[in-house]
C-alpha cells in the first residue's frame, strides 16, 4: 500500500514543476501594464479637469463639451450661467465645461 501512495505522490508533483506564483506572473504583469496605460492617465486627466473647473470664475471665456463658446457670468454650486450672445444666457452643468477658450489664450500670448 505504501508503494502505491509513494507512486501517486511522485506522479502528482514532478520534480520540474514551477512554483505556484509563476503561474500568476503573466496576469500580474498584464494588470500592471493595464494600470499604467489606462487607469493612471485617466486619473491624471480627471484631476486636471477638476482643477480647471474649480479655478473658473466670472469673466472667464470657456468652451462646453457641445462646442458652445461663451463667457461665465455667474458661478453657482453645480452650474455656470454662460453668456453666449448679447441677450442670450444659458445655464450649463459644471461637468459640461471642457476648457478655456483658445482665442483668449492666443490673444494673451501675442501681447
């Protein structure tokens, strides 16, 4: 009986078997690549967008995600009131702001 048990154990774990952690190494490597190529850049972009939104004030010229260019006339808790023409004002959510108006940046650089 001992002979059968020893033979079964010898067949179950051959001498050249790699360690258990080596089987998971490719998965861990893929996870690390996934983090540095997708998750980390997205977190940086989100932080930059939040910083932009918090820094906006009345009088800043902005662009919304739908492409509307305007000037902030009022800042509220969750929204901005934007003047897009002489008599036209719209209220947009803060998350709809994509960035500052490039025309304003170009004018400031040329001076």
